[in-house]
C-alpha cells in the first residue's frame, strides 16, 4: 500500500522509515556513487529531510520500504533553487502550485520486470493523487538519463526546461503534470481501483493528530 507521511510522522513507522533511509543509502551512495551523506546507522539523509517534507512510500506486506519519493513546496527551500540554478539560467522556480519531487528510490531487492514496474507505477499514482488533492499544477525535479528511462516506463515524460552535460553525465531539470487520463493505465499497473488509491491518501492524511497516527500504526 501507499503511505503519505510527513517527516514529523515517520517515527511512528520505524520499520518502514529505517528501511527507506537504508535503501536510499544503497541506491544513491553504493550503487550510483552520488556524493551523499550516510550516517552511522546506514541512513542516507540530507538537509531537506529536516524541512518536514512529505514522503510517498510504498509499504510492502512485511512493513518495509518498497519505494519512495520526497516532496517539498517550492515556496520554501528547494534543492532545485539552491543547487541547480545553473540549469534554469538562474531563474528560481517558486509557486504554491509547484512542488519539488526528489529522492526517487526503489528497494534494491525488487524483481526488475515485475515488482520494480509495479512500485514505480504506484509512486506515480501517489504523485497524481497528491496533485489532485492539493490542487497542484506541476512537480519540478532534477534527473539524469537513468531516471528518464524510469519516467518513460511510468508514462510520465517531463517538460525539460534546462540541461547540462552529455551522455551519462547529462543532468536536467523538468516539470511534470498528470491529468485524469493517466490514472487508468497507472492503476492497471499497480493492480488497484481508483477508490482504493484515494482511500490510501485519505487514510494517511485523514487520521488526525500525530498521536492518533502512532496509535493507528501500532494497532
């Protein structure tokens, strides 16, 4: 199932949270070789995880992380505006209708052809539900050629607004939107109905206080 959790809520789900940050370390540090920080617990975290972002997380039946993305409104601090302005000719992207999406991560033990595609589709589904629920127009994100292939599999091609480098070293910044026509094929890949998809969001964001959420997580 999909969970939609703010950073100040994820402590209520320690198994899910710990496996997410460890999977991020395996993907970004070990496999991709990014210059990221991994702490003594084996977690990959950065300064943007301290800004109370909203995480969309695919939770597997055993309670561990299957895949995730991180969202922050561009009206506050955002990676694209603080580290990648050279890709947008120095123009900051700031709008209440645009959120930044970062740290797309899949658990390393997913089977490539089946589980990876299902989880990728589930994360795309979650992004679409958020877009509708919060009345957003676009997401903005920075990507490399590897991520472009994943976006094609998800059926979500970005509108590229800036890029630099060549080949495997190319990096770009783009805008994504998701209209109603995208839901049917994405739901089919995930294997759920729209009602179930909407209920995942209602359940995560409609419980109430953090204490209520912790109580629900331990029930």
